[in-house]
């Protein structure tokens, strides 16, 4: 079958070309990095040829999303394709989202803790099914075992639909989810199921296809390098150390090595807190052997530290088991510290050691500089397809992940005259803006917002910079502001009102409004970008730049420029989501012109007149 015959919609501009590019990569068994703007229909264009190729070659497909909520679009398109061809596809989520028991307990817990609770209760349920009297059972798991043969669900189903099915019938939704993964040839899952070593092994023990028999699709792929860095980063706080000391007292841990070590560690953290000259972002780099050297002064060698770490893990496991048996959250601070030092002792130059100050708490951690450590698993798949509307500079993306790939970029399928991007000379948020520059930018914002009664989104590089404008601006329209402390439901309510009533919305680039949020037609017509969203200066950002200077010779491009370009493109991408949408973006920073290689824009000599002409 030709993939165009399987395509369930009327083809739009460039979609046939995208499908051909995907088929070429599948045939040649090569990775593909694909950039196409919002509204192109990337999801359906990628899924269609992949499903056809997988069917013909007896392969599986894993479709990865950054968040659980992003799975929905893939499931919608799979259901549409299922009208034309047979498939078994399922959305996969972790226990923390699928376990009815945990949701009923209402606990804020880690994946490790929920796994411990689940294992303990499943064991009790298995004993109960043999006729023994047991407490702390899981009725959801028991019902699943008793009635799993009668479970009937659609061939294409989301994790949310599975959870609802389980809730209604008191079945374990997570066990149903695993059962369906075994049957599926297509799984839609979060990134972590492939890039975390433990979860990947667990996943492929269920999935019927091994990596070399699997096509991997990565949605919103611009998020992947940072995801891989964060996945391999870890930290330890002063609060955890204090809690571990209390835990020893509460559970009668008398081991002198552990007790002495905890008090020494607490003292070292206090010394670091007093001695470190923190940056404005309240962080700093600490020397590679700072903690080890301080411990050595107290006659704790590297070998001794490893021994103590191992003992803390053992004691922590026992304490967690005791808590679990008493229906208490199986959390152990001793175990956390032991695991921290197991990782800490294995570090090399691809991590930087960071100390951060958070109010009354000190955090020491290791930040991973090289995402290719986690992303190297990509080379084990048949091929991988990376797609996003904001991947440029694409060579930086490919190099950061350490993969060989074909790079393909497609333009917007919508009329060019429907979107205009301007930048303003003589304006900048570079370094520390003086009050004169703040006043100049403020006047531009006020004039645009008050003259043009169109839904307007104003995006700032950070909450700090936004804070310099919020209380000074005289905008005579309904104003909505995304605050740092806002919960997701607060943001969604503000967006709902903004769409219904109109007005001006203030937010930050890279925040919740600048990516993944649709504003079709007149719901958004003007975007004002205040400044260039370079990452704020911090210890980890400095270390990252130095690392890429050594690795590729251009740390600025890889760590600063690439992030700024992607955030600006994400912001502009909110404007045009359909062929009838029209919108204009104004960048209030003359430095934007250096990105003209990646973003088509022009200088404006008279912003107000240019906006008037655009909307005539």
C-alpha cells in the first residue's frame, strides 16, 4: 500500500513531501531530524508511513512524548488511522498516574516508593487469594487477577481511558496497561521509558519487539537534550541529612560509622554554605574533590565512603520495609543519601558539581553536561525520527545527542502574508536595563496594546524582567498575568478568560503559554517578545558552555544561541495554527537580527504603522 492511500485526511501543502522523507529514512534505516512549523500536521505525517513500513516489515513503533498530556494527539491520530488499517496501539503511563490505590491514598510520592508499596501489597493480595488472612492488600490487583480474561477494550486506547475503565470496575489500571503493551505493536509513552536504563529494560520485557525491531518517534524533540541532562543529574539537601539523623534516632540505627558520617556531612554542608560566594542565581560550582577532600581530613577515604553508602542503603531498605508494613509511606532518608554517594563516587568530567541555595536549605548536586550519555540508546533502534517545530540550529541538536541523522526542514504550509515578524532597532534588554530603556520598552508595549484591540501575548525572558514592567504599565485593557507560583489550573482558567473576553496576557518565554498551547484565529493576533531569551547566567550554564567549547569549539552556539532561537520560534508559533490564522510578532530587541538565518524577520522603522498596514 502507498502511504498516501492510508493517509486519513485531504493532503495539505508539504505533507506528501514529509511522508516521502519519512519513507526514505525508513527504507535506508537512517535517523531523521525533522523540523516543520506548528499546523503542518507532523504527527499524522510521521505515523502514516511508519505504520505502513512497520506492518510490511513486522516491526513495532514507540512514539515518545515529553509529557503524558501530549500523548492525546498521537492517540487521536492513531484512532483515525485505525479506521483504515488494523493495529493495536496503547498509551502507556507510570504507576504514579495509573495506580488507583495511590490516588486514593492521596500521597505525594516518588516512583521508587510507589513501586515498593505496589510490590508489598501485590504480595499480600496473592497470599489472600490463597485463603490467608492478610491486611494491606490491593483490591484493584486482586480484581484484575480474577477477571482479566473478561477485559475487553478498543484496539487503540489511551492511558486515560484505561484508568477510567479500571476505576469504574475496581481493576488495576496499571496491570491492564501492561497487559495491553504486550499485545500492542504501537505504544505511545513518556520519554523516560526509553532513556531511563531501568524503565527501558522493564518496557522491553513487555513489548513484543526489541529495539532493533522498533521504529522510535520522538515528539517535541527540542526538549530531549535537556531531558537527558536532567535525567542523569542528582542532588542532596541539608534537609535530607537532618531527616536522616532523625531517622536513625527513630528507628534505632546505632552504627557508629553512619552516625558519625551524617554529623560530619552536616558540618561540611554548613562550611560550604559559609564559604561559597554564590551567584545572583544562588548557585556556584564546587571543586571536583571538595567533599571527598573534606571527608579525607576526617579520615573517611573513598573506600570507606563507599562502605558507609552501601550500609546506609541496607539500613534504609529495612526502614522502608518497616514503614510499608505499617501502612506508612516507605521513604528512607538514609537510603537516599547512600544512593546519592553511590552515584557521586562514579562521576567523571561529563558532570559538574553544583551547590545551590534555596532559602534555608542548601543543595549539593551533580549536573550532567552531556545528554549523549542517555541518548546513546538511540543507536540501538532500527531508526529514530525526531520531530518538532523548533529544532534549529539542527546540527547542534544532532551533535548534542551524539547521533548521525539526516536533517530536513519544511516551511510553513500557510500563506506567508498571514504572518509578519518585526524587530525594533535601538531597543535591548542586554545585561542590566537602565530605567530609560525600561521606560522606552514600556511605551512601545502600552502604545501597541492600547491602540490595537486584538488579543495580545507579551512574553518576557524571565519572571524577574517581567516584574520590572508589571506595575509600571498603563494598559487600558483586561490584563492577565502568569505568575511563577500559579498552579496549572490557575493558568488554564486565566487562558480560558483571555480567549473568551480578549485582552493582554503577560507570560515568560519557555513557559506554559509559549509552547503546546493553541490560540486559533482571533484568540491571538499579536505577540510582543521583550528581549532575547538567553538562559540566565548560572553556574550550570557557565559549566555547560565551557564543556561544549572543549567538545565542539562553540559553546555559545550550543548552549546560549540554540536555546534562544528555539524559545523565540516557540513564541512566534503560537500565532499561526491554521490556514486562516493571521498574526504579527514584534521583537523588542535589536539583537534579534542575528537570528535572521533561522527566522525570517525584518526591521521596523515605525512599529505602529507596520501593525496598521498588516491588519488593513
